[in-house]
C-alpha cells in the first residue's frame, strides 16, 4: 500500500483528486486530502473508498507532520507561501514533494539539503508554470536535434472565459484565484528583446496592449509575465535574442486594467475608510477628482484618452458612476477592487472557462528562417470542472503516479519539469486527457 497526501482542496484540486482516486484501487493507494474546510474535501472525494479526510490547519505542525510522515509522496495545492511548511516536513521525513507554484526564495534555501537527501521537490508542475515548461522543452530539444539555432522564443498563456459565456465588456471572468488576478504584475517584468534586457515596472505592464492571433479566437492581448530571464539557463537556448513569457487576455481587459492602475485602484499600500462612501467617491478620492458632474471628463483627461473611449464604458459597467455604496470598514484599494470584481466577474455554475497557451519559436535551420507556432486551446466542462483545474492538477497527479509506479526516476533537488524523463511521459498521458498542442510551421 502506498499513501499520497494532497494538501489543498480548493478550486484547482478537482481533477487532481479525481485522477488519484480513480487510479487508487488498482494501485492500492490511500489518498489523504488535507484542508481547513471539511465541505471542500467532502465535495471532492464523494464516497470514494480509498480516500481519507484530514481537516487541519496546515500551519500547525502537530496536525500536519504526522500526515507527511505517513505519506509516500506529498502534493501541495496550498497557497505558495504555505508550501515551505510541507517542504521542511518532507525534508525531515525524506518524502518527495510536488507543487504547481513558482520556486520561492524560501524553497531555494533548501536546495542543497534536498539534493543531498536524494529527494525530488518538483515545483512549477501545473499549467503556467508547468505545461509551458514541458512543451517548450520538448520543442527546443527537437529543434536542437536537427541542429537548428533558436533566436526567438515567445510563450503566452491565459485563463479566460469560453466564448459562449463571454457576456461582459471586459471579456473576463474568474476561473482561478481571484486575488492573484488583482495582484498580477505587482513585481514588474523582465524579458529579452532583440538582444536587450527589458525591465518593465508595474505601472507600464499593461500599457502597450500588444496582440497575437490565435486560430479560432481572433486577436488576444498579452502582457509580460514576471522575470522571463530566470528561465533562460533552464531552457538551454544559448543563441537566443528574444525570450518572453507573457499572460493572455482580451484587448479590452488590458485597456481597462491599465486605467485601474493609473487611477490608483489596484494598490495594496493604502488604507481607505469606506464608511459612508460609494464606488464613485472612492474613485474620485483615488483619482483626485472633485466634481461628480464632470468625473468622466476628468478621467478622460487624466488618462489622456480619446472622447469616445472604451475605458469609460468598462468603468461604468463595474458601477463606478452609479454611486453604489461600499460596506463600512477599512480596506486597501486592492481589497475593495477585489470585492467588486468577485461580484462582477463571478462565473455561474454552468459556465465554462478556457485555457489558451501558445509558443512561438523562430530559428535558423540550414541557413533558412523557420517559425514554429504550437497552440493549445482547452475549454472547461463547467465552473467547478474547469479547464484551469484540469491543466493545473493533472500534471501533478500524473507525475506522482509515475514516480510511485517507478515509471519515472525522480530527478533530485528543487527542480522544474524541463527534463526529458519527466516531460515525455507526462505530456503523452496529458494528450490522452485532451490536453494537446497543434503545431504549425511557416
């Protein structure tokens, strides 16, 4: 008997848990689901016989550590700042760990100890980061095998609303952690463009509203995602001149979000007393406006917009010009905005999300310039059975399955999935679940 510990039973956990429970009987697994919410666990496991509930506070070592000690492998879907608790337990009790989150600075400090212990702490094993690393690495290695020299790599990914349920002017609804959407880009972004390193501050991330075309969807906008430069060594592309990782949205979203930033409505560094206030008075206070009657003209001038601007329509749809009352209390602007968007961008239970990922490679082969575009578009089944949950959870589950069954020799250290022994079998199985890419060469 093998025991798998899954920490976290939130939005992204459904497909991971279902995959493990489906494979549990024939593999003689016990799957422990740990979370602070008993209802969330119960919804995911149903009446599965190989599942155990563990309602715990993940920060409580007395509750958490015995579960890690029991487990043969640990999978964490907890918020990123909580992975470190599980990581230290895994190191202490010699357990392999899989997460879908970026490698944190705290985890990096454990790197040598993890490697010396012969353990695998596989991070970034979700969608983006995760599937992007695996598919890009597969293509890069295939180009290298024919002696191609890659000079440009651009990778885009976005969690969007499916076209049939796209019924608001922002063309967006929440399909994953809403707070992460509001805080996206806070740290700025870095990338390589035509041989030059580009450092973009938060205030300018959404400014350029650059576009790409995706077959069947038309034009999508993108903005640079975090620090692309940190992946250049891992991807092993020595001749690269352009290297960009970016997030996809529809053009209206980027236009509107840039306005929210410029109006000061996304900051978490202020505190606003909401007592007796409305959305309009909050907007006026943050933007520096004094006259409600001329507020729209003030915003147009402040943002340097054309008179017939889409931005006013986007702000109006959110309710900024309707004097909607705010609940009393002290909050940062980011938290006030989050409350508003949770109401406006909520997804109904029958509505579907959509995940889009596209890689663009440009390379020289025998003196000829070639462009390879690799695209994946996946729709969810419903709000709770989302494409986001599927693409985040399944890579983790498949890797755990293959490690436990010794079909993959786990790489040691704190790693991301760029190695062939991981991405080849995992991508093969993901394709059986409908997560596959279509390539076009020109």
